[in-house]
């Protein structure tokens, strides 16, 4: 963003965030792009093979994702603390299973 003041351009760096990216973040960004593009390639291949069954599988997957979202919303309303999955597993199954939920 530039501000014109008395005919001169001055860069307004007061409100701009620092632009920096490290090696680790650049590598993770590249891996994320590759994996994200791979998902779309696989979907295209499967759609060519499965034809109309692809639509049904997407509808089933959307329904499952919707139910998963509803169950997480219900879980977060029952246990309003952060890490509701851990609190639920600890209350229902005890500390041993709760530790395995915490690790995932």
C-alpha cells in the first residue's frame, strides 16, 4: 500500500505483516499442493471407471461428513472445554483409551 505525500510515494509498512517463509514451511506448502492435486486426479480416474456410481458415492460421503459434523457439534456442546474428544473418552472409557484418543 502506497501513500502519496507531497508528490512522493512512501511505502506504508506500519500495518503490513512481516513477509517471511522458512525452509520447513516452504516444503510443507509444496507437499500440501502435491497431495491436494493428487486427490483431484484420483477422483477423475475413479469417475471414469465407476460412472454413475460416483454420484452415489459422493452423496453417501457428503451424508457421512454431515453426520460427523453434527456429532462434533453435539460433543462440543456437551463438553464445552477444548479437546472435547479427550474429555468424552475419559468420562466414558477411562484414562487408558483417553490417552490413545489424545495421541491421534
